[in-house]
C-alpha cells in the first residue's frame, strides 16, 4: 500500500498523542520578546528559536519591515525571473555580497531553497560531489537532484576528505566539496582551516553553508570561514536570513562571475515567488546592525559559554564544543520525550530531535542561545535541567 512506509511515523504520533506530548509543531500563541513567549499555553523562555542575535524583535527591523509593506505591498506575487525582482532584492544582493567582500550574490526566498538550489545546480552528470556525512537535509535534497556522483566523507574529518580526493585523480577538477560552518544539531564547528588545506593540495571547488555561523563567528560576523582565515579558498558561501538576521530567506555569494549566469539555471530560484518586500527590508536592516554592533556577538558567546558550562557542570552529555547551539545528548527516546515536556512545564522551550533527524542514533534536547537572553534566563535554563536531574528524569553522562 502507498501509505505503508508511513506506519512508523503514524505509530510515533499516536504515542505522542497518548502521552499528551507535542514536541513537533508545538504552537506558539504569543511572542513577548526575542526570548519570551507563550508556547502550548505556557509562559516560557524561548530557547529553541535560532534567534542568535535577537534581531527578530529589534524595533529597527520591525519598523523597516512595516515601512516596506506600506510602500511595496505584502508580496511580490511572482518569481525573480518573472515579475518578482524588486529594487530591494537587488539592493540586498549587493549588500550581502559586499558584507562578504565578494562581487556576486543571489538572494533566495528561503535558506532551504538557497542550499538545495545551489547544490542541485553547481554539479551535474559527470561531476562529483564530496559532502560531509552530517550535512543538512537541504544539502542532501540538492545533491540527489544534481545527477552528479555523490560521495560522503566522515563528519569533520579532513583526512577522509583527502583520501577520497586522491582517489578521484583528474576528476577532481569537476568536484564540488560541501561542508558547513556550524552544524545545526550538536553545534560543532567544522575544521575549515584543515579542509581548505586539503582543497589547496588536491583541488576541487569548496562550498560552505554558513547558515548557523553567519553573524556568529568571525571578526565581522561573516562566519566560520572568516574565523578560520580561509575565505580566499572558498568558491561559494550559502546561508540563511532566518537565524542571526531574524527573518526568512537565503543567499549565495561568490567571487566567481559565473554566479550571475548560474542563477538562471537554478529551479529553486526560477520557479519560486521572491521574498516579500517587508522581509527584505528587515533583513537589510539586520545586516546593517550586524556590521555596526559587534557587541551582539560577544554577548551571544558569553551566554553560550555560560549555558554550556552550566549543563556540562551538571554532568550532562553536551556537544563537543561551545557554540550558540548547546545540545544535551540522550540515548532513550521515551526519556527524551519526558524531559522535553518537563522543561516546557518548567517554562523553558527547547527543540527535541530524534533519529533520523539527529546525526546519530541518539536523541537531543537542543538549546539555541541568543544575545537577547539575560544572564538570569540562562541561569533559569540551567536550573530547569538541574531539576530534571534531581528528579531522576535526566541521567548524568558517564563519559563512556
């Protein structure tokens, strides 16, 4: 039967309904600030929003959005190729390219469309794609559409990438290497300096998805490539406006002039309605704020360090390094469900991730830290986890 393949998910949803737990698609009824709202009827600290710099609630971004809607209307009603390319879209493309110090940029309607569209188009039949095994679903969706030969290398493993590039011989000239800056589930940062060294030795074109690192890492917030000092080795950088910039949309920038022609070969660009003018306007203002207020990044990292140290100090198994994504790793799905609900009841909203969405067989309680969180809110989050541990809901990590 057509629906047989969905039976596991149907059973899981039945289990959640029976337990009265709603970790997927939990409804936010109200937003009070970048860090506070009402989720499933409970007043909560928002710790699962990826609002890394708190800019979704910045009054300057809100006002820019309001003014644009009044001037340009609520939507474009067409794709960039048809009738949906407005002056604001072109301005944002110029500004995002200038932010990265390169001459060329494309703006997409979503971050998913940006990475999926680029990864499905840059390489094609007869080409090779080497991608990190823990790549985002949008990357996998794109490479499967590309028609290229797909080879995965071990997560964050430059030696494995080098081994696979060596095997390609002359085919390396037609090879696209895909990595991310910060990985969204565990918050681990890619060893980009080592990856760039491998690329310099063997060749290939390097594509980096900076969705979770743009605005977060680097001297001016350009991301993990800037932080690693390897921007000159990067051929394409993609990212999203829905994390640090507090909006929705995506982009790709490149030093290569060919990007201007490539845009007219990307189905996700050609056949998708362009972003609403209000979204473009708020994103432009958020980008200006990122460029002019580096103290936001410092505040974010202070908060991330505080939460990471607090949860690790409770003996919990957290991700491999400090980042704005602080994940608690659990082995048992039922225990993870119980902990997620208990955190919500305690006034802390986090993300729950279970296989196959998690990068292993483990489950995650995924916390997103924001520059807008107060020290008191971070401490409340730590205290909520401590309460779970005291109640026996959250096992300590043995280190085994």
